[in-house]
C-alpha cells in the first residue's frame, strides 16, 4: 500500500456527529465543532420550519423540524430539541406555563414541600413533555444519522428549584441541609430516567443542567451538596456527559472536573483562557458566546470576533452560552459555523487535524 | 485608625473587622454602630446571623420599651442588612445567606411597617418593580424591594412575568415615576428594551426613569436598552433609586 493509492484525508472529512463526539471527549477533530447545546431557536427559525412556540414544545414533529434548523440553516454540528427547561418538572406535576410564540415556558407554581411526599409517577416517561421530546429525538435520529443530537436533562438540584421553589430550596441549604440532601436523593432518579430515555431514543450525549453558579451559591455548596452526586451520575448515565451551569463558575470549574464530567458548557461570565487553564485535559470545554450583547444586539462581525476569541483560548467547541433570545437574527448566528470553519482552516497544520497550537511555521495554512 | 471599642456587640465588631475592607465603609459602619444603642446592635447582629425569631422578639421588645420605629429600622434592621449586602457584594456570602437574613428583616419589618404607615412618614418616592415578561424569577427583585422599602421608598410590586402594558398601566394608575425591571434569563432580557419602547410609544418615556438589574444584566446592556441606570445588587438599587428620585422631582 502506498500513499498514492490511499490519499491522505484533508479538510472536513468527519461527519458532524463524529466531530461533536470526538471534541466532547477532547479528541482529534478535522474541524472544531460549532454547536447548539442549549436552544438556538429564533422567531425566524419558527417561520422557516413552519413550527412555532408554544406548540413545538409538545409536538414531536414540530419540535424535530424546528430543532433541525440549527443544522440545516445555521450549519451547526448538533441539534438540540429540548428547547425549554420544563421536561422533567412538567412530568412531575409542577404547574407549567408553556409561554407564547415569543416567550419562553416557565414553571409557575411549586408543588413540593416535603421530600418524603415525592414519588416518580409510574407513567412519567409517557407524559406530554416526554412524549414530545423523545418523539422528536427519534425523528431527528432517523432523519439526521450523521448529525450530533444533544439531549437535555435538568438535574436533581435544578428540578428541585422547579418543584420546591428556588427561594425555599436555597434557604433550606442553610436552615435544613439534610432536607435538601433528601430532596436531591429522591429527585435524582427522575433526572436519571430522563437521561436514559433520551439516550435510548437516539441522543448522542446528555447535557445535564444543575445551576449551582456563583450568582446563587458558594463553591463549597457545590462541593457539599453536588460533587458526590455528580460523580455517581458519571457511573450511571450511560453516555457522554456535558454539564451546563449558568453564570460565573470560574471558582468551581475544578470541582466540575473532579466530578468527572466529559465536558463543561460554560457562559460568557467565565474567561475561556482561565477556564481552560483550570480544566486542563481533564474535561472539554464548549462555550461561551454572549447572548444579550453579542448574539441578540450584536452583528455577524461581533459574533465572529467573539467566536475567534473563545476558539483561540483553546476550547474544544464553540456555542452560544445558553438559550438565545428569540429575537436573535439568524445571520448573526451564522458566524458560529463560519468562525469554526475559518479557525480550523488556519489551525490544521498537517491538513488533517485541528491543533490549538500555533500553525507550524512554513505550512501553507 | 477607626475605633471599634464604641461598639458593644461582639458579632458586629467581628463582622466589621473580618468582612469590611473599604475604608469609607468601615468608617461609616463604625460611626453608625457606635451611635446605635446596644439593643439596636443586637437586632442588627441577629439579622446578620439570619435569626428571624430573635429579630422578631427584639424588635417587639424595643417598640414596647418606647424605641421609635424609625430608629429600629435604621439602626437595627437596615444597618444589619447593610453589612449583609457588603458581604454579598464581596463574595463572603451568597444568595441563601442573604435570603435567610432577608427573612429575619421581614420579621422585624412586620412590626415596623404598620407603625410607619400610620404615622404618615413621607416616602422618598414610589418605585414600580417587576420581573420582565417571560421571566418568573423574583429573588433579586424581592431583595431589592425589601431594601427599597427599608430605604424609605414606597414600592408597587408587579410581580413576575410583567408585560410592557402592565408597567404602563401601573405608571398611569399611580404617581410613581421610577421603574425597576429585573431579568434572570438572557432570553428575557430583550423584554426590558420592549418595555422602554412601549413607554416611548405611549409618550411617557421622558416622565419616568428606568432602573435595570439581574444576574446576566450589565451596565452596557442597560445603556443599550435605554435604561437610566443599572444596579448590580440590592444596595446599588437603593442608591440608584435615591439618585433617580432626585432627577424625577426636578
């Protein structure tokens, strides 16, 4: 066999799905992935897909069509159909306001006051929010076998906010910490069942959302309430895991890495260089393009520049920091994929794999 | 060098020594607590420790002993909450600790507010507060409201998921000229701009002043949406409201 018979791969030769998964594990990529991990759905996307909020939250076909715009129209390597954050809470009988076309759903009443009153309903995974989300994942898997599909789970801590009310939940971390531990213990199976069901339906990875950010609690509180539970999740989740935690998290990234997450999806309050320095090779990083200033109010050029900044920091993939405002323009979001392509073209010194080191001197890239 | 010896309460002295760093804040608090009676210092210390039962008991006792409600509010409750606010800003405590102290402050204010209302003390101004449309988070807003009320403002609380029309209606129905908008989600922050726009469309923009805040909100974003000021936390919110209240009175 000679090299002439088998020409070297070059340029973009991985499928988006393979690229996404390799980057998630910190592996080799032909191009740095540009992704949706939280929602990139916009009012424009709803017109394109002929599928709009709020119907798309509870209709598998509409949800799948809308989710697909991330790949079809924005060129992203992933799709993510669970746009909202009510998947588990709604199926656990929390009162959900499903929003309007231009407003996001929210849990508007809290139903739990005692962890010992909680039980996962026997038909939990058959309830409306799961029927839609799992149905959408199955449709997307069938229609896009080569595109990464991200499943989204609210962890026991964040489901606790929905079920108990964030104010009561946070106060009890001080007034009655054992009660909070008990809440986490009883709610974890609901989150774990959600993760398993989404993986089984065809999701490639689970983004696990537990909001223990600096704007809310101390890093010690993450350590005391969540670290061990998150370590347990790694052993039981059964697929690649991405942690999402909103806001400023620099002072707890080390704990996240200790918890064993494959990847951390971080927000714009965190300096990507600092995040990379802390995470090292222990955990991949995806992020962290600012929503309000860059994506919603900014231009294509602003987004492109922000993406280049985060890519130059050495993160494994670029994505909006969280769900984008619905009025965000798709022409701005297009810079996510364009910047990842251009960055990769400039950082593929052997023509094959992207490296975050400076290009080799004398190479033509 | 400031003298802590004038402060009788051990907790208050330790709090000032351990957590206050800015010279002007140390000086102000030492002066405030040295002037405050030991009973007021005890109320402040219990509030800092989040002990609502003790705050309730001590406030009730102080009123029964003839201490003026305003003195209890200023030298006990607000003074204690001021220390909590500084510790929060500096990252020594987080939302749970602030909420527990806020609960203690509420326990004290439950005695104070009816007395102040009946005595006809003029408020500094009236503020309309609401979390913007699509957003159901209200911790930050509620903390601001508590501090605004403690700071001498009357507050009209529109709650969560407040549409631009509801803000407009509240201004038309009241004499309030200060509006505070809160958002916790980057997805709902654009509704701050929509609210400001609605006031422009209604021809009321020049008559009111907008304050914005919330975890993802920045001063730059506030400027972008046309707000008159940004408050990073509840303490900053009160300072901003006082400044803007002067503005709307002119």
